[in-house]
């Protein structure tokens, strides 16, 4: 009898301190989908891990120096994390690994591909509240013909919102996959990469919704296909 392929090893990035609960939920979603998560932080980068895909999680704002902009606000930055995740993203892209960016992770993914960010969103909101919420209270308009549309299964979905910044100029080979009611980008993807998706919301906090779980399952399925 032929041996079963090993479970994909998925890198889950995050800060050295804090952000543990969301990463544990990401790990749970990956395990349920049949993968083995490995945590990667500046203190424990796990450069030796032969990962098959990566999830770049949420957290502090991306330092504007990375997209050649002057600071417009005074948020918290994490330069050590920026450096680690920039390296992880670049290695994953070079190897063609599946990548899922969540909130800050989507922003950094866009930046590493040459894009830029809005450093604050309050002044750009007219139809939606700038209030943070872990509950799916904001409307996502999914772009037709995108991979995200296939995964979420409909043109409108409810999402949560926990971000200060947002995507401005798109990075190379990226398209907008979804916007909110103010037209602010809520999802990006690459039409040429096997799996390269960034979402501004936190699907790991919405695992009770089947369409949100499919984001993680699709990442794992793509990683598993590469192993066959």
C-alpha cells in the first residue's frame, strides 16, 4: 500500500509578544483542515522549518518606511516583525508557496509587492463606521470572477473589522478581490499565483462561519497539492 503524503506544514507568523489568541485560532483552523501549523516569531523564526505554505497574521501597523512614506500617524510599529515577515513573504513567493495574509498580513503582502497603504481610514469612511468590531457587522462586496468569490460563495458577505490602515496602491500582480461600502479595499489576490490572498478582516475570529473556514481549507488544499 502506498504511503500517505505528509500533512502540509504551514508557517504562522506573529509578534514575539502578544497576539497569541488569534494565532491559536489560525492554528486550530489549519489543524481542522489537515495541516500542521508551526509558529514563527522574531524570537523563534524557525528558519529551519521546511514550510509548505504561510499565514501572515494581524497585529501592529506596518512601518511606512517600507513603502517609502513619511509617518502620518503615531501608531505602534514592530520593526523586528516587519523584517521577519518580509523575509518569509519573499521566500514564499520565490518558491511559489501558498500565502494567506490577514489584516496587517494583507497590508505587508501588498507592500512587499511594491504597493502602498493608507495610514488612516477614518477620513475615508462615509457609509461605514470606523469602530472596531470582532463581529461580522460590516459588508464586504466581493469582486466577480475572483478566487475569493469562489471561496466565499457570494457577492456580499458580512465581515469584522480591526484595522487602522488599508491598501492604497496595489502591489505588482495583485487585483482587488473585495471592497467595503466605502470602496476601501478589503481583499487582494494574485490571478497568476496558485494561492495568494490577503484579507483585511479576521477570518480566524469567524470560524463558526463556513465560508470563512474555507479560506484556511483552500490554503491547506493548495499546499497539499504541491506535495503530491
